[in-house]
C-alpha cells in the first residue's frame, strides 16, 4: 500500500511525532509513505500537466531515516497551509485525480475542524481516510483532546507569569490575548493554571465596565499594585457582534486578533490606569512539544495506520474520557465543541469555576 499524510491549518507542536508514528507504523506493515506538502493545497495546486515538477514541489517521500529525529524539531516538516473548504469542494474532481495519479491507497490528514471536515468529504467520495485532530483551541468535536493543546497552554502560562514582572514594575493591568476563535478553552485553562485575576473567553460577551471595575479592584488588592487578565482572540465586547478585528486573508476570511488592544484602550478610558496589552499569537506555537503532545501524537499516528491495516477507514482518531478510541470521521462536522459555561465558568466574576471534578476527564470536558 501507499499512504499519504498531510498537515493542514495552523502549525502546532506535536505534528512531527504524529508524522513520525504514521511513517514508522506504515513501514512496519511493508507500505510506502508519501508526505503531502502544505496540507490540502499540495493536492489542490498539483499540476497534472507537469507531474514530475509537481511531485517534486508538493510531495516528500517519508522513510525511517528521514523521520528519525523529526520529533525534536519544532514545526511540521510537511509545512502547512489554510485552504477554504468551499474552494476544496469545488475542485474535488481535480484532487481525486491527483490522489489517483500519486497512487495513494489511503490518506492520513492531521488538522483542525476545516482540514478534517474536508477529509470526511473525501471519505464520502470513496477515498480511504483516517484523520487525526490537532489544534491549540482543542475545539474539534468528537474528541476530548487535540494535538497541540497542552503545549499551547504551557507556553501561555509561562508567558503570562513572565509578564507579571513588567506589570508589577509599572503598576499596570496586563491584558494578554491568546488564540481561541470560537472556543475559549485555551484561555480558560491558561487563566486557571496561571491564576490570573480575570479570564475572558469567546463564549461570554465582555461587559467592559464590569470587567474594568473588577480589574481595578484586583490591582488595588494586590500588594504589588498590578492585575492580570487573559482573553480569547474570539472574545467580543457586550453589544458588539463584530469579533473580526484583523485583515482579510487570502481566502476572504477576516483574521481575528486585537481584542486585547480594544479592551486595553477601554480600560484606560474608564479608569485612567495604564495597561500592558500583549498578543501572544505564534509564541503559543513555538518550541518542541511537551510530553503529552508527543505521546498523543505518536499514539494517534500509530492508531490511524493500525486501523488501515485492519481494513477500517472513515475514522477520526480520538481521546475520550482518558482513553484512546476512534469515531466516525464526519463527527467533527456535526456540532461545535465549546466551553461548558454553566459547568466551568463564572460569567459574573469572569473567572474559571472548577468545582466538583470526580468522574470528569482530565481536561474537564
């Protein structure tokens, strides 16, 4: 058999261990592995009129030697890209031809909701597909855990705690923006673990006057005269339906990012107190994966290949209630995974509310 593997969407730590595990497990079966560069765009941009040049540009043979040490590298060796799902679906016929030309018997796409949703579309078209969820937002429906989440939270906690120094020195309020478009789980966990004064998540509109009063009180109550808050990039001010603060990308989607600056200006206007506004952005993605993302990446990669060896495809690898399992590949399209506000958040105090945890999975889902 000939297996194709690709990584789509944003880069996260843990992708290379997954690629490594897919490659090793497939080669153990006596199969060949081909990496597809730049996610779905590698297939979308593949020029069938010049296949030799296209193959050199858009594919990468994967061998035991070539993946030997990639788990120590900090980003996907296959590169990654975002491609609008509508564009992909409109050109599915071309992509199917490319898959046929490359003689791929099965695909293992690794990505977030959009990457996996298109994989499910291909599965309905007859392509043998097993998918692996990854995203710092941890928002793929059908699994409790996505590769990249643990490392992103760890990086965020480290950065928030480091920013306490300038916030305290200047007696300001730190407003730290984290990734999290529709789900505030990354901010919720980072705020909880860094013990920030307030945590603003994408699921709950921010009443800026109330938050300003709370943060001002937090600053007054702190002997070092500072306060810290984290905010999801997808959070919005109460009464403001527009959470798209950034520029339009190549696919016509408006990038998020900038709510920390908006909140900072509003806080200064309401209180007269200075702030430190910081967008962590890609700093959440840097560095090698932590132990959990390495472990989960390797486990899900090997499991995807084992299913193919058993003749089982059309599946998404998953973690549920602390156990590895598999679910239908299209489950990620059936609902959204967001923070359970009633269970884990205090919408009045703007803080995580972690109470009874008996019987709950490790990531409180």
